C-alpha cells in the first residue's frame, strides 16, 4: 500500500493514523471482524469456519480479537435466528 501511494511505510502509517485515528493493521483487523459479525445473517457456520473465511488461520486468535472488539465471544453475539438451537421469537 505504501508503494502504491508513493509514501514510505512510516509516512503512510502516520498519515493513515492521522486520518482514521487507528493504525492500518488495526483497521484491517476491525474490517475482518465486522465482516465476521455480519456473516450469521447470511450463512450458518461454526466459529472456526467464520474465522477462516475472514482470514484467521488460528481460531484462538480470532476469538480473542473478536472478544476484544465486541466485548463478547463470537458465539454469544450471533443473532438468535442464526442459532439452530433457538426458534425465532414470534407472536
């Protein structure tokens, strides 16, 4: 990314952080985790599979990062409609 923008890595890092208030690596991590959070709405799958779909080979790291960003483990934040053990609420 630095090469494409014509900047050195440190300059790109400072510029990116000044514009977004987070580092480029943290930004990428948050995008991946936001994508993982949205997956249950469109696909059912286990936590490990979701982590792999968004680029995590290590499920422990995926779970740790997810909990750090959202405050709860991945399984807890899935909507009830995406859980096979729960029926959707209705009238």
